[in-house]
C-alpha cells in the first residue's frame, strides 16, 4: 500500500502542471457557463423581448447582448466538443510514452513499484480529474442550455452534434476513452510525438464511430403524415431517414420534384404510388436513452482498451 501511495504521489508531482492547467480551464469554463446561464441570458432575453415587441422599422433593441450570448454559447460549446482531443493529446504525449522514452519507468520498476501498479497509478489520478472536471462542465453546460428555453429564438436543438455531446455524459466517456487510448499508444509506441498523433487520430475515429452508431443504439419511431401536412418530426430530433409511403406500405426515397407548387409535387408522388410522407427519427424523449447507451458503449471500449494496456505492459516487462 505504501508503495502504491508513493507511486501516486510521484504521479501527482510528475503531472502537477497538467492538473493545474486542467483545473484552471475547468474553473474558467465553469465561470463563463454560469455567466452565460445568468446575467448574459437575462440580457439576451430582454433583447429578444424588445425585438418581438417591435412593430416599427426603428426600435431600441439590445442586439449586442443577443450577439454576445450567441457567440459565447458557440465558443463554449465548441470548446467542450474539443475537450476529448485535448485529453488525447496530453495522454498520448505524457501519460506513459514520456516515462518509457526517458527510462524513468524502468527506474521506478527497479525500486519496488510493479509495472501493473505503475500503470494503475498513471491512469487513476488523470481519470479522476477528467471525470470530475468534465462532469462539472457538462452539468453546467446543460444548465446554461436549459436556461434559454422559451427565452431566446436562437436556442440550439438538443440533437445538434456539439450540443448533444456538450450536454451529456457521453462527452466525459469519450474523454476517458481518449485517456485509455493515450496510455495504450504510449506503451505500443514509447515516443512522445508519434504516440500523441496516434492517440488523437484514434480518438477521432472512436468519436466518429460512436456518433454513427448512436441513433441505432435505441429503437427509433416512425411518423406518417399526409402530403399536405408535410414531414412530421423533421428537424425536431435525430433523423434516420425520411421519404414517401406507398400504397403497399413500402418506404421509398422522396421522388425528385422541383416545382414550387405542392399540388404538382403531390401528383408526381402519387404517380410513384405515394400516399403520404414518413419520417424515422428520435424525438426529444429519446435524449437520455441515446446519451446513456452511447456512454455505456464508450465506457465498454475504455475498459477494453485499459485491459489491453495491462496485457501489453505485462508482455513488455516479461
């Protein structure tokens, strides 16, 4: 136990500046998100109320507050979305590769720290910091996003890529996966720059694959509507497909129609056997099932990559 404690203290000293920078980023991000949800939200809401009440061509509207709110929301959401890649770059460059490249890992193994304990201590503290800091930012981002409901017309849809991940635990799971990928890359390629590049690339691939699979991890719903009513559910959730329903009940892509009149297009659709539109999508009620299933998938990948890291280390050390 004392050996493990000493290894943990050494890990803290080794990565203390990274932890300080991470804590500073979390603190600044948290402060900006609270400002976004509070005073800035109130100013933007007053500006929208002034704009909606305006009946003349010249009105006193606080457009600057609306612009500040939209710009800061976009900046913070983009920053949250890029967080896994920041973790990946750090993990690939320093988590295991730097010590293996410099030989300090071998020195630690000769002083009573087993390789397994060495790797466990390298993963535990960063994982705790990423989970705590990332989880706090996600919770505050969702709070700031929820505060804009029915108050501004520029509220981002829950299904949009960056908003979906910045609002839920799946983003923290991607960060943890990036951490595990960094540890594995450093063990396989114990050189700082190559391990950094491999980890960032692997994180991008994993994030892309998880997002592609996300709509299929939970049963979707299909809404059918008449031609005159348009597509039901379109642009209100995560869409999988839309098109035309035929007399046989088959779903086909919407036939091409460039006419401006819906009556003309409807006749074209009917010539193809169409009787109405269909939309297959995930509505608002599917937000948490999609978040939790995607999070579970990413955590499973994280566990497998972590286990692979211990296997590689055992083979490396004999």
